[in-house]
C-alpha cells in the first residue's frame, strides 16, 4: 500500500478497490499514482457534485456581473451586500 494516506497506486486500486473507494469517500478524494507520479484523483461523488455546483454558481456570478457592468448597474456581490442577501 501507499506511504501517503491519501495516495494509492494503480495496482492498489486494482487489488484493493473497496479499500481505495472507502478512503476516497471518507477523505473526499485520494490520488492515484502511476510510475511514481500523480496521474489522477478519485473523488467522492457528493464532493464532486458540490464542487461542480460551486463552480457553476461562480461562473454565473461572473457572467451576471459582466452583463450588469455593461449596462452600468451594480454587481451581484454589491447588490447582495447592499440588501443583506
């Protein structure tokens, strides 16, 4: 097994899939290495969903702020501060 508690080799994944999955769920993610280099991360599905939603919200805010600035209005973050939302 790995020397780092959040890093597993591809062989570890192949031979101890359940353990690697359990650790990914418990920690939120684990890294997979091949030839002594990080190649990928195995991420808990709920954690990935939360990351994707946060990213989409962030991108929506940027797009909204850009549209508002083009029209000469205040940004969403300033609006929220002003009206405590």
